[in-house]
């Protein structure tokens, strides 16, 4: 199984040369890679159905029980078929969708192929850590694919939004995985499901974190706002990532863990509430969309809520229906997105208010749209009908919570029927007082065949749903039995409650479609609280807060920085000492080892006091150097000549730097003014607090040893046969070579700095021209719009560095005002000259798109 993943990554590396040589036809060759994964899954169908899943394991971090564990059971086989089969068809579709002049097409092809490999690794992973790695790889590849057209602001914004939401959820999920592995004693997913840890607060907290990652990945409310924004990506990305593969990752994770943890509080309640709310809110929002891709996007959000509700319910019947619905959703939503791409390619628009009579102009495309739409609405004889009937029957057999979930599913199904009719009306039918939309391009076979194959598969699997039952039942039987046996998947179960509720949903959906304008007005009123706006305002608030905090903290004062560090040090260490009280069991420390050591220590302390009382700068610098040399002498007395040599070298270089710098400053420290006396008093308080803390910690460390040290003798005897006499020196030479090299690098950098200071005045006298301060003239905007930068952006991160306003050298800000201390941190380097009016500024050229 590992070769399936590696082949995808290898093909991704070869994609750019193939596209360079063959152009868009290279997608046909790349389609063989995910197609081979689907063929491999088809070959393993019989073994997996019989209960013999193929497994593989390679050690990765054996100490913690982490390995490259792969396992293809019934659920994983179903996902491999979807990721491989739909992925191959989407790559074939790309061959007809993109032109030979498409920018960065090789990078796009490689990223899409690599995403397919990461998705296969995610569904085949039998280790939580490996699953997380593949999870984050899909996030990164999705970011690159959504932001493929990076010159467009909407693509950059959508990619950033999706990355932030899914990454934050992934980090929460990683913490949950670590807690699960700690509670169970293993990170193997199959072992966790077969023998779950006992319920408790730790397990409940872990499951909440795991669900947070799942709902962010699958765009479940309240994190559903990123998926419609991601429709800025090219249509093949929407069809594969946002209909068949990536958004299914969260649903897959819920389905994978539900057999073991559905009974643990608060799993079932959270899944049913969030899934039902997402189904209703997404379906209602789809009714007021006019862009076909956004309409399908909100429909996808609704369907993902439905899937989450089913697979997380924790019953065998719901698990069977959820697995069938996962397959049905991929087979009707992917062709619908591909149909939208065909319509957009042929007519140049996706606005259903501008489309009319497209079904007559492209009857084959209309037929595919009708088949996929009927399956989405759950009409017979398609697979969507069989899956939805099984879902309704499973929820009807449940408890009171299942009854509420059933009501939400029936209402959501009515909304699904309404927005399906809205989609088909917008794409296919003629509209009064609107002429037929002319076709700019005729779609070729590469555009028409992939969606047709998906829709035909949904049509064939409807009557043949019973052939899927052995595989899906294999997964359903991993759920503990509760009451009656699960239903079996079939196209027709006779007249009964499920069929009656489905008919009620169809009728209600048709009436809701006919009442389009009142429903749209009500939807607009209910959509005033938009998640996209909340996200944008959150970003703005974070940026504003960061600017304010940075302006307050980064004030350009070394005293403020040092004082902040000392306050944190004294506060944290003081709190720790107050809580632990380590002075309760102390022995009398040994104050010194020899008389010379005592004499040097007393001398260093005396010099330090003289340094504090010194009134001249140069004298204080020399006294500081003396304290450093005294510390080096203490190293010599302790038998560490290497440390002493380093200390002497650093002190010498520091003293030279002090002397060279202090030549340009006044001889004496300023004294006599009241403000300066207050400042020196404050500095004295800080110094005494920090010095007292360090002295106290040193005393505690010296007095905390209750017995004489024996490690030195043991180390000496252990290394005697190697001819080593000085263990510390040997450790420094052999094991701390990098540290020694770092110290040497510090000395080298210090020497270069001293040399630069020595020759600085000589270079200045040679007449080196310095930049002249230009006149304060406003700089011309450098953005593509004649109105200047787009001030309507709701995403500051996407527009950072693109305002096109250069800062005058005289310290004026972008608006011509004086530069305050709070904004001083934004300025760095030498001032830039202001370009002539109409020319691009150096800042804009360095950060241009």
C-alpha cells in the first residue's frame, strides 16, 4: 500500500516536466496514477468484504509505538475508490479545462497529484500520528490549489481563510490524538476501535478536540464559512477537493472513531446538533445564491452536515446509511461541479440570472445535470435515493434524540430538493424575457466524459445498491449492536414511513422553490450574521490589537526591554519559590573551596560596587571588564581553562568596543536633574531585585545537596579504560563541538564588528555620499486600480505590503504626518527616496504581486 502513496508523490515531481513537454495533455498521463489506486481497491474488494483487510507496518518511532501503519478495511476501501476514481476523472477533465497558455500549470498539476496521494495516505493510515501528518499535507496542498491564481485577491483571501481554519482545527485534533494515545496506550487506530480506553474526563476532552478538527475540515457549522469562499479555486479543485475528497476527511474521521466512542459524552449530542444545524443552515443559504458554484458549495455544506450526523450517530443502521451516502454524495456532487465548469467554459458566466436555454444548446450536459441533481434530491432510481431511504429508516428506529435528528433530516431534504430545482432551473431552462445564452466554446470530450461517467455510475448503482451491501455492512458491523439488526441497502423497501417522509420532503421542496422570492428575502434577513464577516472582523481586530501592543511594547528603549525581561524573571521565579518553598530542607552550603577563590570573589564584588558608584562612562566600562576578568580567574581556579580563555577573549573584545563607542559620548553620566535621579533609583531597584534573586537561587542550589557528589568518581572510573582523565574537557571537545564552533563564530563576529568600528571614521572622512533627504511629496499609488489601493478589503493580511504608499525619509508616515514613537517600529533600514509621480515605489516593487 505504501507504493500507492509514493507513486503519487513521484508523479507529482514529474508533473512539471510533463506539462512543459505535452501541455494540458499531461493530465491524461497523470490520471493513470489515481486510476491505478482505484483499480487496486477494486482488486481487493473480495478480500476486504470477506473480513481480510490488507495491512502493512514499518517502524517510525518505536519507543512511543508510532509507525507507518497502513490498513485497508471496508471504510478505507470505499474512500480509496472515491479518491482514486474521482481523482482520475478530474485529472482527465483538467486536460480539456485548461489551455496551453495557463500560467503555472505544471505546479498546479503536481500539487493536485500530490493531494491525491496525501488523501490516500490519510484514509489508509492506521496510526494517529501518521493520519495527522497526511491530514496536514492535504491542508497545505489545498491552500496551494485554492490560491493557484495568486494574482487574484479573492483567491489569496480564500486560500488564507481555509488554511487558518483547518490548521487551527488540526492543531486541536493533534492534542486530542496525543491524549487518546496516552489514555489507550497505543496510537494504532484499529486497536483503539477494537479496545477503546474507559470513559472519563480525559477521554471526553480528547474527543472534543478531535471533533473540533473534524468539523473544521468538513466545514460543519460554525466553521462552514470557509468552503463557499474556496469556490474561487478552479472548477477541478472544487469538484475534487470540495466535493469528493478533502471535505470528506472530517466525515471519515468521525466515521472511523464512532464505533468506539459514540457512547462517550458528549460525542453523540455534539454530532447530532452540529450536523443537523449545518444541514438546515447550509440548505437555506443555498436558496438565495445566484452563482452556481456558490449554490453547490452551500449545498455541499448542507450535505456534509447530513453525513456527519449519520456516521456519528453510533448505530449500525446509521453507519450503513452514512457509508452509502458518502459514495452517493461523491457521485452526484462531483459531476455537478464539473457541469458548472462546462457551462462557465462554454458561456463565460456562472450567474443563473444570465443563463437561459443552455440545456437546449448542450443536451448531453443537461442530461448529466439532471441525473446528478435527481440523485442529490434523493429520487429513484439513483443511488442517492437508496442511501437516503436507508438513512431515514435508521433514524426512525432510534431514540428520542434520533427522532429530533430525523425531523432535521426531513426538513434538510426539503431544502435539498428546493436548491436542486433552483440549480437545474438556472442551468437548463429558458427564462422569460431573457434571450438564449450564446455558446462561446463547444465543450470537448475531455470536459463531457468525466461528469457523464460519475452520473452514469450513480444511475447504475441505484438498482445495484444491494451489491454494495456486503462491503458497507462489513463497516457497519464494527459498530456495537444496539437492538435490531441494521437495515440492508437496497433500492426498494416497499411503501412505508421512509418513503412517505421522502415524498413529504419532495413536495415541501417543490413548494419552497416556487416561493423563491419570499424565501430569498427571508434568507437575506437571516443571513445578516455571516461567518465570513465574523472571520474578517476577527482578522481586523487581531491586526489592530497587534499594532497597539507592538506600539506600546516596542518603544526603541533598551532600558524598557531589559526592565520587562527582569520583571518577568523576578515575578515568575518569585512565584515559583513562594509556591514550592525549597528552603525548608537545606543543608549548610560550602561557601568557598580555597582562599584564592574567596579573595577573587570578594574582589569581584568590590569592583562591582565601584562600578555602580562610578560617575564616568569609561571608568564604568573598565570596571565592568574587570568583573569579567575576575570571573575568568574563577574558571581557572576551578580547572576550566577553556572557559576561562573564552571569557577573557569576550571581555577583551567587549572592552575594546566600549572604548571605541564611548569616545563619541560625554565623559560623565548625566546627573543632578530630578528625572534622572528617579530613573537611577528605578534602575537600582531592578538591579537589586534581579541580583538578589540570582544570589538566592545560587544559595539554594548550593545548599540543596544533602550528600557529597559521587558522579565525578563514577565517570572517572567508567572512562578510565579509554584513557580519558578530564571528563569535562572530553565532553566539551567530543560532544559539544557545535557549541565550541558557535563560540568561535561569536568571537569572529565580534572581531569583524570591532574592525568595522575602527575604520568607520576613516571611511566617513573619505567622503562617502549618504542618501539625501528628499522633499515631502506624496507618492503615487502603485496598484492596478486608478483609484489607488482597494480600501474595501476585509482581509488585511491579503493586502499587506500592497498599499503602494512609500514613506518619506524625513520620518513622515503614509499620510504625511510626523512619525510617532508608537509607529517607529515599522521603520527600518535607510530611508527610501520618493519615486516620481506615476512611478512604482521601491517598496511596492519589492512586494508586488
